[in-house]
């Protein structure tokens, strides 16, 4: 089985605008047998009061609530149209926001039963001014909101992100909630820009082991996401190779995710990681 468990669509405001049907056609051409459409779930409207940083980190982070009917309609149409060629799963990449749990649970209670495959991710972390900042929007916001908040201590920042992932995995979001953790080292997206450590220290590796134990206990899989290979200041998979081996040794299932936001990105880096999946 050749599966892509993490991809996006024209409903993503920070994407390319490419039609998801053309992305699926490329996946078929590349002999994928299963393809998960996991568009960024809408953010809670009240999250705006918790957020700081560039507006793009908020306004372009996800699809809108008003897009949901069209998203489900198109996804179901494609499932039916291509059912004899590829298994298409329809779902979301859901942001874990600890200040918005009631809204998230209500959203999931309504829309979760309509999905087949989902990813749980952390794109926002609390930082400067006790506000949430986007981890992967701009290098300037990363520095001001997160790195400066930890006084430039990268390993401390890495640990903060790993603890946020632990809380996300251990929080009950209700039935049909995601059971795959997305890009667990997204916090390293700007590592080369700021000359940050490329590996976790001993303290953070202990947190990684806690995280993997929790994933296994809660029957989560892990997104083996190749998008970082093509980010100009990351240049590695999420997670990086040593952590991939560590996850395998722990027995955490690894699922390839291109995290494609365009036709060109479908299948990106698959040959680099196929031996792990």
C-alpha cells in the first residue's frame, strides 16, 4: 500500500490554488493507492483575541467555516469519481489550541463523523505578551514571538513545543478525533535561518520518548512529513532521521505525508522515506 496521509486543496488560503482533483490525478499517476485530503480545519473565531503576530498567520492559516459545505461536496464527489482507481479519505488537519477546547470539541462532534482520516497538529504556541504566535508563518514572528520569549534558548523552545504536542495527544477531543500527530518537528522550520541546533538535546530526547510512549498508548500514528525537505531554512523531514528511527524502535506507526499544497508537491520526497513506511 502506498499512501499519502497529509495533503491540502484549493480551499487553503496559503496554498497554490491548484485544484485538488489534479493533485489526485497525479497521485494516481504515481501509483498511490490511498490519498488523504486533510485541509486545515477552520480556526475558532474567538482565537483572534489570543493571537499576536502578522495577520497572515491567522487569516491565511485555514479554510473558513463558510467553505465547509463546498469542501465536503467536492471531496465526496471525488471519492465517488475515482473510487475504482484510488481510495480517497476526506478529513482535516486540526489545530490543537488549548484555549479553545470547548469550540474544538463542538466542531469535532459535528464534523468529525463525516471524516475518514485526520491529522492533529500544533501550529500556534504561547509566547511573547502571553499571546499565541504562529510557529511556521514568518521568520520575524518566530523570532519575536517564540525564540525571544525563550531568550534565544533554542533547546528550551524545542522543549516547549514537544510539551505542547504531549498535551495535544493526551487531550480528549471526543469521538472521531484525529489519531495521527502532524509534523512533530515543525518548530525547526527556521533552524538554518537562525543557526539553531539541528538535533534535540538529552532533555528533549526524554520528552520525545514520553511523546512516543503516549502515541503508542493512545494508538496514534506519526506523520512522516517530507515538506521540511523543501523549506529553505529547514532542509530535513519532520521528524528528522534519528527521530524516525526512534519512533520505529518504539513501535509508533509512520505514515508518509507530502503535506502537498500544490500539484508539484504531490509525492515530494517519497523515495527518501519509503523504506520507513
